[in-house]
C-alpha cells in the first residue's frame, strides 16, 4: 500500500478527485470509489452492531469480518491488487453453516425487526447487498477478482442468519411477515 495518512484535511480532494492506493487520482464519483465507500459504510455499520450485547463467538466473528472488510477496501483502492483471500470467503461459509444449524427452518418470510441488535444486523445485510451491487458494477467495467463479490454475497447471507441468532437471545424470536397466504392457511 502507498503512503499512510499523517493528516486528514489534505484539501487534495477539493476538486472532486481522490487518490487511490497506487497514487492514481480518480473522480470521487467513479465506480471504484463508490464500491470503496459502500464497503466502508458496511464496516461502520458492523461497528455500530458491535455496541450491542451478543455472544462472544458472534462478536469475535464480526471483528474478524471488519478486518476482512478493511482488506477488501484496500484491494478496491489499488486496481489489480488482491488482498482478500479465498480463505476469508470460506470462513464465512463455515460461519453460515455453524450459525444456521442452530436455527429453526424458516416457514415464512421475516421482517427486518426484532431486537435492536437483530434489526441492525438486517441494516448490515442490506448495506452488504448494496456494496455487492457496487462491486459487481465495478467488475463490469474493470477487471477485479472473484473474492470481493463472493465475500459480500456470503456476508449478506451471514448477516441475515446472525439477525435470527440475535433475535433468539434471551428467548426471543423472529418477527414474521403476516402474508395473505399464511392467513388463508390459518383460517
């Protein structure tokens, strides 16, 4: 990576450009900068989620995810550079398997609600999907590796599962959608 920031207010972005990790200047409205920003927003939202009470294994997982998202941001900031490893995607697959195994099967859609922690996990899920769309858009225009897209896809799934896990703390449950089909079946 290039120079570490020693000051924040550099004024170099006043003209609407920003520097990438390879010292190239690009528009702040470029697809690459959008993708970097979405990943940064996701990481910040996970930081807010970490303010909630949760099992230590979920907390440790989220902290590791923050580190991997920082790696992803670094990879996006340097065209042609690969920093996010296949092992990071596998770690999400493993976490999905472990946490999903504890949950009852879904019989209906659930609302992005419940406990505050679960609701914020759903916010992280939707921001992960937006970040994924931004990375896909970038990949349609420039060559990028598969790991960033795969990581964000798995992460959004994991955030859904973790929302369900967090809703079950202290005996809670998911907030189920009251669909017309379900109403008919109950009648």
